[in-house]
């Protein structure tokens, strides 16, 4: 039986609130949870708009940038 995704609320100040952990998390912590197999759903805290795809894209882009910078060294 599949579990419901963890709800993460993104606030206008760019802070991420993990409702599963009941605390604010960094993007790096969220990335680690996703890589660990946790399903997440990111929503705008005020409008409820689904921001999951945009957040996952941000994670991918940041990792790609890190890899590209490491290759240049």
C-alpha cells in the first residue's frame, strides 16, 4: 500500500516547511529525503498552487551546476 506524499509548504520568503517533520527544512534536506525514496508534494503556502515540478527542477538544476563546476576544476 502506497503512502501519501509528504506535504511541503513553500512560503514567500523561500522557506520550506515539511509537514511530515513539523519543521522548516533546507532544499538540501529535501533533496536528501527525495533521494532516500520519500515522495513529496510541494505547494505554495498561501495559494495552494502545486510547486512540486518547479521544486524538483530546481533540485536537478542545482545538482547539474555543482557537477559542471566540479568538472571545471
